[in-house]
């Protein structure tokens, strides 16, 4: 695998997500989980390291919170979803009591998603003062 292959996979997944946004059922599903039109979506690969995802979010000036979409077979509409944002005026995530998580620099975003047993967790990168809160989207009933 070359260095550009993971980036190409993320770009392809992003285009696939954007294409799916044309489907009214998919848009309704996103609306039902709390996504609002204009809110940023960060499409990532299951194996992307958490620090790399956070860096991408900062460099691209994503909304706070944003929606993280991880392509996964068997997930609703093909994506495991979670909201993420810096805990600074996050009205959407304020009511949740996040579990504190300790992650290694190699921890992937997929590992983080799978570890959210209480549906919500917070992680404070070593160089940050405020935690990043992750809210796993529950599968529809």
C-alpha cells in the first residue's frame, strides 16, 4: 500500500457519502439522529488514527460538533456514525455524562467508536486543555 492509497480511500468514501445525501431516506435518517444541514461531516477510514482525525477536523475548520462517518458493512446506510466536538458550549452533548477515555497515539477511530460502551466518551489529547466529546449514534430501532 502506498502513502496515497489511504487518502484516496477517504476521498472515495467522502464522495460516496455525498452521493448518498441525495437520497431522501438517508437525509431523513441523518436528521432523525440530530444532524443539521450545513453541519460538517468528516468521513474517515476505520483504521485512521484518532490524532490524525482530530488534526484533519482542526485544519479544515469543521463545525462543533461535527458528524464522523465511518464506512462499515452492516451499519445503517453503510456508516457507523458519531458526533464529535470540543467541550466548549456543546449544547447537543451537554446532557450526556461521558466516560473518560485514555487512548494511545496509535488508537484508531474505529477502535474509539467500538469502545464507546456508554454511547458517549471524552478524550483529552495531551497537548489540549479541553476534552473532545464523542457521542456514538445508536442504531435505529
